C-alpha cells in the first residue's frame, strides 16, 4: 500500500475494490470488423500491505469476432500476463504508485489492438454513458461524477474526454453525438498533479431507426377467459436504408407489457433489473420496405403471479428493452377485451295452453357463454292473476363444465278443476354467484 494514503479512512471504501459483477458487463463482440482494446481499473485501497493491489477489467474490449486472448503489461517491469479472461488482478510493489499499463487483445480472426493507459493507484477514473445503444445523431451523455481521488493532496483538476471519432470534450458530465455507424473507444483522463490516469470503454453506434413503424397484432380483438392471446409485434422499415438493432445480452430485445384499464402492469416478459443474463449478441436487420415480426408472446390471461386476470379491457404494449443499463421504450400498443364468463337461459315451449285438470312440462336449457363453468341454481315464480293459479314443481340446479357446456332440466305446471282460467307469466331465474338471468314463459289455463 502506498504510504501517502492514510489507513484511517480505508475501511469505509472497501467495496469499491470489487470490480466485476455477474450482471451488467458488456459483451465482447459487436458489429465492428476490427477489435478495439479498452479497460478500466479499481484500486484496492483497503487491502493490507505489502504492495498495492489493482484489479483490471478488459471486458469493454470489443470485436466483430470473439476475443480470445488478453495480454497485460502492467508497466512495473514484471513479465506480461496472457489470459483468456478479460479480468485480472496485479500486486504492485508500492511507490511511485503509478504505472503505464498496456492491454493487447486478439480476436478469433487473428486481429489485434492495443490500449495503453496511465494507472494511478490513488485516483480512479469512472464513468457511465446513456443511452448504451445510441444511433447516429442521438445525443449520448457521459458522466464521470463517480471518479475519485483517495488522496486529498492530489485532487482531480479536470476531466478530459476522447470520443473516439477525432473529437474531444471536457467536464465531469458532457454530451456527444456520432455522425456514423461504428464502434468507438471513449477514453476518460483525469488531470491531477501526480499524473493523468485514464480508463476506456467502447460504444457501438447504430443506424437511426426513426423510419421503423411498429404494430401490435393479436389473433382476435375479444377473448373468453379460456383463450390464449396470441400476440405479435411487427416492425416495418419505411426508410430507404436497412434498420439494424443490436442487443448485447439474452435479456434484451423486443418484448411486451400488458396493462389493465387503469394502466397498471399485470403481466410482462421484460426481465427485472439485475436479472442474470447470458452474454450473447443478437442483431436484427430490417430491409427497406420489409415487415418483420420482431416479438411474439402467447399470453394465458394470467398476472405475473400466474393467477387468472378478471374480465375487462387490457392494453398490450410492444417495447424495446435493454437490460444494462435498464431501459424500456414503448413502441406500439393495442387494446383487447376479455369477456366475463356468463350463461344463457332458454325455455321450450315459451308459451303453452293447459286445460284444467291437466299439466304441461317446460324444458329449460342452460348454455355456457364465454367459457362459463359452475353450478346454476334455478327458481321459479308465477305472477298470480287469480286466487287459484297453476302449481309449479321445483327446478333442479344444473352444473356446466368445459366438457359439458350445456345442460337441461324441466318444470312441471299442474292444474286442477279449482285452478282459475286465464293467462299466467311464469318467471324462471338462474343464479350463479353474482350473475343472474330471468326468462319468462306464458301459461294459459282453459276450461277444456
């Protein structure tokens, strides 16, 4: 450890020495034809002596082919180290606590590239950029506010940027846009009295896809609860140049969000932040005039917990999602309706004539609507026009299932010589939970 750095404040900054994570690392390949070497570093200021421990991450290096080797020259006279992993750690002897570190990468095509940067143990450049997948002409914000000097006698005086396209910038936060599709190496240098340490990352700029028009398509507009909603997201390139989308991990791509009538998300296939993502590259290119299905989802009408959603209106939103850093952009939507399960009553005959002293039988049919299943309790009443109406038998309840969506039962209407003649309305009501329906049959009682 460098003797200039007091030990009393080191414990509180132990976590900054952790350089790598299972989530959010950039992939090693993109659309560039030649490799670009780039690396960042973290100083383990809380590590106990002897020496200075520095962790290096070359995973920001990129190539059109996969990178197969990383050769590190740590700038202290030690033998260069060749690794297949982009991450390594080196123990330095201490003072002067700054070294010119060189990384050489080689890809599977045999092409190489080299980046050489000053590493200053007590000062660590750090930066992020947004968006992580910019297109030509889109403004990119670079933020180096997390850069740190652990030595109060050597503060950061200035932030210098090299954007990789021949232009430069200054400031802890700056913006830049690119005029051409390519991969660029962005170098951040911190100006200090003890030297100007640097880190670098790569950024791939794609073609502007503003001429792409998106459409959410479903197989129907209205569904019953037992249906699966088959969803597609189509993209049409109305421009004159190919439109290319590059997704750098398995969690990123064209996906869907489904919201209820008040706008709450009930289901999505967009992964949550910090999800474990395989580092694979996916490139989608849509030619001028071409329509391509870029996303598909079969929704079982369930929420994120797997429970059925209630009937109502739902909006299906197609999105472009990038996992690292987390960014989800809606591009198209469509509203569908899920109908409530129901049942229908019919009676046959709907009108009957009965002579005094005889009877008649009405057949009641119950039919499921919108995938209804369950038991329907049936009752009957008669509108009494006289003191002695016909007698009505009880009606048995019926149960509808997916296999048997229709059921029948019967109602017997009986008369005797004391039954008064005339016309009566017989009301038959079916009830299941909060759902209730009533139908009416007409009964005419005659003397003959």
